[in-house]
C-alpha cells in the first residue's frame, strides 16, 4: 500500500522526489545547492530537503508562472 511516504524521511524529502515535484533534474538541484539557492540535509550519502523548503520553492516557482508540468 502506498502511503505517500516514498522519498520522505520525517519532514525530509529525497532529492529525486524533490526534483520530480519541482519539474527539474537532480543535477539542477545539486547546482542550486552549490550556488546557495537551497540547502540539503545529508543522511549518509543521501541528500534531503525539508518539506517546508520544498513547499517554499514550489510557491516561488508558481508565483513566477513556472510549473512542474
């Protein structure tokens, strides 16, 4: 049964799931991190973004007319 937790750890979202939600590539998110646009939390070798930060990015992109479609 899918409970919607795929790609999530607590309030953290895996980089791949965040990329899919934003409609960008994982490489784009890594580039944004290098440029200081976003911050990831690392658990082992995996990158996660907080669900709050992801929601902020989604709102920002929506306000600019950029969709994930």
